[in-house]
C-alpha cells in the first residue's frame, strides 16, 4: 500500500493491465469471477443427480452456498482492498468447497476425494480466521498450532479412506448418505479397530489445537489496538463460534457426550460453517459506513478552519488512533513537517506503523503514519486523505486569495503615497511659489490681493486632496492620530476611543484608517442633523479591530448597497477579516470589523 492519491482512486488501487488487442487481461480476479458461477452450477448439478444423497435439493443448495458466498465476499474484498491477502484467501476458501461437492458424485472415487477435501477445507477455514487481518500467521506458536491442526485433520480422514470398507458419512447432515455411502474404492485392508484408534487420537489433537488457536485469538483481541479490535471483533462475531462447535464435535467423536447430542452438534457445525464468512462481509460494510462517518466528521471540522495541530487531532479522533502523526509537505526542505515543526519520518518496515502519502496532481501534499491495522482499512485512509487534501488545498487557496488582496492593497497604498509625494513636490510647490510672487506683486498692483486669496484656496484644496490620498500623519504617528486629524475637517462631532491599537502593519493601519474615514463620511451625509459619532480602535495579540457608531437616523441594511460599504467590505476581507453592519431606521448605525494581526 503505497499511499493515497488526491481526490481520485487511492494509489494502492493500481490500473489493471490491458492486452494489446484492447481486450481486458485475464487477471486472477477476473479468472476467479468467471469460474465461480460455473463451479457453483457443477456443484448443484452433482447434488441434484446424486443417487445416494438423502436430501439432494438441500445438499445442492448447501454445496452451492459454500462455494458462492465466500467466493463473492472474497471477490468484493479483493476489489475493494487489492493489497490485502484476505480477498484471495476468501476466494480460495470458496474454491476449496468444490472438492466437497464431489461427495455428491455417483463415482465412488470422486466421493472419496471429496471426503478428503474436508480436511483441506476445515484447515483453510482455521487458517483464514487465525491469519486475519493480515492474511499471514505472524508468530511461531500460531504456525505450530495450525500445523498440528492440519496434521490432526489428515489423521482423522486418511486412515478411514484406507481401512474402512464403506466411505464415511459427510460431516454435514444436509449431505448425508441414504441409506449408506458408496463402497470405498481406496480400501487397502479392512481395519476398523485401527481406524477407531486413529480417529480418537485425531479428535483429541484437533480439540487441543482448536482450543489453543481459540486462546491465541482471544489473547490477540484483548491486546489489540482500538483500530484493530474494530475489524477483528466484526469477523469474530460470525467466525469464532466455529471453534467451540468444532471442539464439541471432537467430544462427540470421543464419546465424551451422549450419543443423542450428535445430531444437534452436527447441525451446529453446519450452521457455523455457513455463517463463518459472513463476518468478512460485515467488515466491508462496516468499513464503508465508518469511512462515510469519518469523512463527514472531518469535512464538518473543516468548516471551522482548523489549525494544523487541531486538524491532526481531528483525524486521530476520527480514526480512534491516538498514535496518528500528520505532516505537511515543506517544498523548501523537501520533508514532511508536523504542526510543531518537527520532521515526519517514514516508519521502519517492522515497527507496527503504516505510512500513507497524500498527493495532488502527482505532487506530495501531506503524509500520515498510523496504526498498522489501519493499513488494512483503505476506505478510512482514503477518506482521511481526501479530507486532508481539501483542508490543505483550501488553506492554500484562501492564503493565495488573501495574499493577492493584500498585494492589491499594498500596491494601492504605495500608489497613494507616490501621488501624494508628487503633488507635494510638483503642483503644490509651484502654487506656493506662485503665491509668494503674487504677494510681492500685490504691494504695487491693485487687485492682485484677491487673486492671492484664490491661490490660497487652491493650495488648501490641493493639500486636502493629497492628505486624503495617503495622509503623512498615518505613516508617521499611526492610525489614531490620522483619524483624529481627519475628524478636524468634518462638521460631525466625533469622539475617538483608543483601546490600545498601537502601531500595526502598513496594510492594517491603512485598512482601519480608510474604513473609518468612509464610515464617518457616510455618517456625515446620512445620520442627519444633531448626530454624533464614536470611533473605537483596538488590538490584541492576534487581531485588530475597529468600530464606528453614530446616533443618527440609521437605515435598512437589507437595502444598503453603496460603494462605501463595498469598499469597506473589500478592505477588511483583504486582511482576512469580516465587517458587520448593524443599523435600522431610527436607531443609528454601528459598523464593526476585526481581522488577524500581521
């Protein structure tokens, strides 16, 4: 399982090869899918045409079920989790029921082979359960117990096939012979006493091996991590009853229970075999449902725009894996970095950790290390990878949008400074020089004094325009003094309250200043006579805020769509903040904004 790719198929779902002629290649999966219905049909036909079965119809359904259900579940598992060994093992388990179908044949040799197939079938059944979820026996003790079980089942069947004149009955009541099974074509010599001894010895060994394997499984379940326990418990719900039923069958064989219990135990054995693989289907359904829940939970968490550390905690909680680590790609150093800045290393091959890569368009985005059990649950990894990709990409897009708005804002402020300087250094200086010349000339020429007054008015107008473009006070003394200076030019009484805004970045100060100026201009135009306004300016370590309130006429915010409000919204949004407008006819207006500090 190499990793998970963007929002499409995970990387561990490889494209299947194609033949040159354009026909789909006959992969093992396709071969199994094509063979399965044919083998089921053969098993049903053999049972229906049998001349020695007590219940041909029931036997046909039973044999078809043992092939079809494990095979179909295995194919589904194989398709959903192609890197897992469990899918092929389930398909193999279904195919292992094909020899059992030979017990329905009218050819005694095939019946004998079918009876021996029961030893292989039951052994594979035990192996599949004990090897779950990795599909391998991990400890030497497990391998020895499974080996003992295989030897014991062979010992149970082989002497009977060599030394009994009549083939033994099938273990399932649905496939019982009536009145007797066919003669044994493999008979070497009739030694029923020896068979009785070997069968008892085999039954005792099978009971010991089964009890040991059941204990191993219970110990594993007890010490499993929470992600492991979720899937193992689902399989155990239908598969584990097979173990005590098998032990009970051994006790019946040994005569440790009354003979009257034999039919009941035989039926319990049949039911346990039929229910055995249903737990694997439960695992697949449960994984899909749980992955959907995880994805919805993580997407809901995204709405809160979580910080990297909080997102890691959200994924760990959703996975029920407190050991989860999450790193984000650092292209400068070409490493994955966790929220605390540390590098996320790929785990060693045998440390019980799983490494999952998240990519977008072939480029690394993030990576996770999780409990090894989650490696057997690609549905969850894919859900987390998709949500993490959305989180990272959304954060990038928001950052890019905010950066572009800030660049525009800074470019606008720089342009205002340039225009202000140009006006000061060119037109304003020329007008001032002209005023001086007019003052000198007015001493000897009548009427020039009035012209000088007009020039003074033009200079004042030019200064006001230049001050409005980008006031020098804002750059020198900060936003409080700049707003206070601007309020001297308005007829609206304004009170300024400084709640500790201090000095901020140029972009932040220009945003506060021009937004407040726009709000005061709107108040002067629309608040009505006798109205007054209050400007509050403040900042914390994380944010900058301002509010402009007036006690004027107010307005209906639903109908407000002026250029001034849009300008304020755009300025505040460029800083990553929001603007709230609270007003109604007759109760004044309050505009408040907050955005992150640089």
